[in-house]
């Protein structure tokens, strides 16, 4: 892929509708600023361009192999923890402490549109109006504002995932509802301005990513439900 193609794919893409109000406000402020004093207008114009970039919603090529669990967000893997339990708000199963949690940190420069990690039926949703600690901290999974969902797979297993607000994030948007049928790679929400995504793999499912690895939402493979390989656990640097 050429440099020009890369720039087109990552920068010149249509923004998500959730960003339209912010972009509109930015355009109005830019016009008013230019009428008052050019530097003010230029400042708001640059801010509007950043907001447009932040809300970009690129098309992704979702792997089609059956049984794959895909990254729900762009970002950096900051933890891969084994033998953990589902969050209390999703504790619908008897498999306590038998999940692998993959945590992905999204900076303000990452795409913040979130995607369904695996096909199935949403059997539980939960919203918690929590705090706003740095999303890279472990305690953010339990204490920060978050929206969580539990998917039941065709074989009866469960995959959980949570949108978690960060230090500057102040709004989580999700469209998921209980009993909704979902497909891998579908868009389902967005987190504004820096955040975290946690994915809970079912028992005996191996992680295929390691700490420090970059993920692409809707494309990067986190795990294969049909694989029997041992977990690839990387210690935090």
C-alpha cells in the first residue's frame, strides 16, 4: 500500500454521525472567529479539523473465518490477564475466574468507533456511571464509567466486553440491547476522547495478542474459538 493510499485510508474518511454536532459547532465557531480576529478563527478551524479526525469511521475488512474473536477497537494492548472473572455486572455464568481478559487502550489519536468482537446474541447489557481514572490503570476496569455487554455464542459459551471511559473521556455511546443478534465487526458504539476496551475470552480460549501490540478494530484477531494453543501471555514492560 502506497503512502498516499495509507493517508487516504486513515485520515480522509467519513466521520461517524456521533461527531456531526461537534464538527458543526466547530465550523460555526471558526466562522465567527474569522470575523472577529483571524488567529481566533484559525485556532477553532484547527480544533474542528482535529475533531473531524477524531470521529473518523474508516471501513474495515473483517476476517470471515468462523470462530474468530476480533478486536473491538483500535489501540494498544496493555494487559492480557488469565484466570479472571467477568465483571459483577455481567456475572451471568458459572465460569468464575476462568476467563482471559484482554485490555486495549485507546489514545485520543486512535479511531474510537467500537465494533462487535464476535457473532452471537446479547444476553446482558449494563451501564455504570463511574469515575474517570486513567484508562491505563487496572482499577479503571472496575471503577470508571463503562458500558458492558455479554454475548452468548451458538455453542453456549460467553464472551464479554466493556467500553470504559478514560481520564478525559466523558461520554460512552452504545446501541446494544438485550436479546439483540450481532455479527462480528458490526459497529455498535463510540467512546469520546481517550478510553479503554476490555474483552473477556471464555475458558480454554487462547489469546493471540500480547502486551504492547497494536490492534485494528474489526480486523485484528484476538483469539480463535476453535484453537487449542496455549495462551500467549506477555508481561507488561
